[in-house]
């Protein structure tokens, strides 16, 4: 099974095919997912630090454009609700309940 290394939180094993947002949540990392995994809010975004996960999907490009978030490709940003884990990955969550003071939002579907 793949491993995820989360900056500041350590490394853990993840069931292959699991959504990154849920893997983080289930490890007690309270990343925001304010739209419930609908690729609308962009609050679940992460910085990809290592791993073959840098290709944005069309739906992610649209979400970042709609929210006016720039530098997405240069900063290796992805939406964790749109990533399924297939191989090892190192990430940095951008917004958490702790860092933002916001409720994380409804749990995305499996
Ligand atoms: S874009 Fe809203 S949870 Fe991923």
C-alpha cells in the first residue's frame, strides 16, 4: 500500500485508491473541505512536495480559476478531494481547521 508523508504530521500507510482528503481526515489532520468534495471551494488544496501527482484535472483548473487562485501549477497545488492515492506522496496541507479557525466542512464521499 502507498505511503503518504504529510509535512509536520509524519508518514502513514493508505489504502490504494482512497481519496487524499479522506486519508488526511482519517489521520486526524483536519484539512478543510468546505464544499464536501465537490471541487468548488478549493479549501482542500495541498502542495505536492513529492510524488507523481502534479497534473491538474480540468475540473481542478476550473475550480482554481473560478476562485481566482493563481500560481497553481508553479506551486504544485492540487485539490485533495480530487486525488486518489495510487503511489507514495508527500504533501503540505494549506488550510486546516486549526490554521483557519473554520469548521472543516461536510465529509466528502468515499
Ligand atoms: S474543492 Fe471543496 S472539498 Fe475539495
